């Protein structure tokens, strides 16, 4: 079945229009279902200014519907996947607002650390999609761990988390490569291996910041002790920088 928004039988007079090329100012004719057009005057590739990419940002059939997706849409698609994962995490935890809050803070610190990685040569392989999703789902195994073993111990979270995460991400039609890496991170997120990926390190540091922040609210450590932890426990310099800002202010 063709998407009604792209089916010309449903079009009106606004389905064909002109837009100015941002590079040279020439008029470029667009059809409603064009995702991009090339300016005949200067050859600039132009994104359709009237296309609503909302559904295409997460629909698994977007490429068949709209053709090859432009980079702008691919970036938005990954961002919206994180938003949808956040919704699924909240739905899964239900009224457990403490765990929802924890996961949301970890995801926020993941983004803050990631923003500092932009120009870092050691950040090869960094994926905002992987780390963002892992941020929301890193503790997703805790409910099953408590149900099966009456324990939230790390080893049980590591065991129970990946299957739950895989079910959620498969239902959202997330790329299998991303699913595999996210599940691997979840499956040992408390215990770094000798040679970890940058994505694991970012998640680990974001989780550590959140745990330390929560501990400070419950039973504050002396500033000197907290400063020693910040200087010795993080896997990335960027995580350490965010930790100083959050914990040693």
C-alpha cells in the first residue's frame, strides 16, 4: 500500500511548487514527493523545504517511499529513534520513577560527554545513536533480575538486560548492528573490559556521574574524597570534565 501522503491521487494544487536555491537564488521546481532536487543553474542539491519528515524519520519503509534519504534526514532519523527508545523505557518501567529518572539522567550525560568528543581524534567509532540508546536502556534488565533472582546485582542485570533491550529495539526496527552493540554494552556495563570501545566508555562515564550524583544526594561524601574519585575513576577525559562540572561545583 502506498503512503497517502506520497500518492498523487490525493494531491492538490500545492503539490507542485517552486523554492529558491539557497546557493544561487534561482527558482527550483519541486514535486511534493521529491525529497531533494538539484538546482539547474548551479547544481546545488536542495532539501525539499515543505516535506514533513516526521514519519520518514522512523518508518522502516521510508527509502522505498521517498527514495534515497538525504543526510539531514538520516541524522534526524537516528535522533528520533533515541526519543522513541526513551518512550519505550518509560513504558517498560511504568511507575518506577526512580529508575526512569536515573536512565534519563544517564542519557543526558551521554549527550554532554558526546558533545565534547567532536574534535577528539581518539573518538573514532563514536556513535551518538548507540550511546544514547544504551543510556536509556542500560539498566533495563533490573526488573527481570529482581523478578527471577530477587536481586538487582550487576551480574543479573547483565544477564537479563540484553534480551529485553533486543526485544524493544527489534520492535522499533533499529538497525541490527546498533542493536548488537547496545546489547553488548548492556551485558557488561558495570564491568569494563581491558580494551573497551569509545561507546562503552561514554556510557560507563555517564552512568558513573549519575550514580555519584545520586549518592551525594543520599549521603554526601566530603569534597576531597569526591574529587579523588573524579580524578581516578573515569574512562574518558570528557567524562571527567563533565563530572567536575556536575559534582565539584
